[in-house]
C-alpha cells in the first residue's frame, strides 16, 4: 500500500527538454491538463499527493521518479545520468527529507536514474542504460543489500529505461515487453505479456487498488482486467513526446 506520492508541475521550459522521440513538440496547455488528470487519478487511488511547483531551470524536472529511489525504510537520492538534470535532486531532497530520516546518496562517478529501478517486494532490479552506469548501479545494489534487500543488475539492450518495458503489479505478477520476455531473471513471475505495438503501455503503475495505464491501449486494459485489476486509463501523449511514461511522473511510497 502507498500512502504518499510526490509530483512536480511541468514548467513552460518542458517543451525544450530532452527527448529521443520524433513525436513533435509538446503542447504545453494540453500537457498541464494531462498532468492534472494524472494527479486526480492518484488521489482516486487513495494517496496523499505532495505537489511541488514547477522549476523552469530544469525542463525535465516533472519526471521526479529519476531523482530518488524510495523504500519503506529509507530513501536514496540519485545522481541523474543527464548533466542537465543533476540539479533536480536539490529540490527533491527537502521533499523526501520530510518523510525519511535515513537517506543515502549516489555519488559520482556513479550516475543513476530512478526510472532504471524496479522494486518487486523484497527484490530490486537495476537497469544499466544511457542514464545509469555500472558504478551507479553497483552503489545502489550495495545500499539495498546492506538494508536486507536482494538486488539484480540488468544491462539494457533496447529500452531507454528499465521501467520502459516492465512493471510489477504485486501478487508475483510482472507486466513485460520486449527484451524482458526472455530474460531468465523474471521466470519466477506470472507474466502479462505486452506485444511490440503496445510496448508504451508496459510502463504502468500499481497504486493500491488500481493499475494506471496510458490511454489508447485497449488490449492491455483487457488483459489487466481479466487478471482482476481495476484499471484507470490516462492520456499521456504530451509526456510520451519527451520519452516520459506514467511511472516517471511520481515518487510513490
């Protein structure tokens, strides 16, 4: 169960942020509507939303997930892999400190994005990507193992972030797409398989009694509902244009 969620309003500078997509320039007004819908869905899931104001200095800072890894017992402030995002952690640290006494930090030369970190009960999976290097992954692994968790490092071949193609929905169930389908690390889980054409919807989030997915993926919605999940579908087009998914927009704890 999650009790709290941290989100951050997108600034007008968002449209100048980092992206590898060719989906066009985000519409800022539509973006704000989609973000407010996201916040509304979080509240529907029964969590308290901590709403941080926009920071125009950091165009990508609405993607708060990359700045921290949160567990029940402690927090880890990351060191984001894009130079333009390093300063984002300074705004997140005070918000996280409100809830945590024990806080670790990923230190250079290690860098790590929270989007490369997936928790499945007492096991963590840490992706090595363009935004998370081996040093950062090993630092996090050491922290997690010191605290009694199991942590596996997963070099990525295709996906931008680990959580681009995988989500944990509790009850030993994983949503999986692409390169993760044949990865033996995930053989122990019940699998909900997302085909290539629906890969964006693999980045979904379980929050208490609901699974939130991006709008426009009826097959994913049907699969989840057949497995007993209540589904909320949200428009995400303006976030997708900047490589963002549902998990990217919040820190859930």
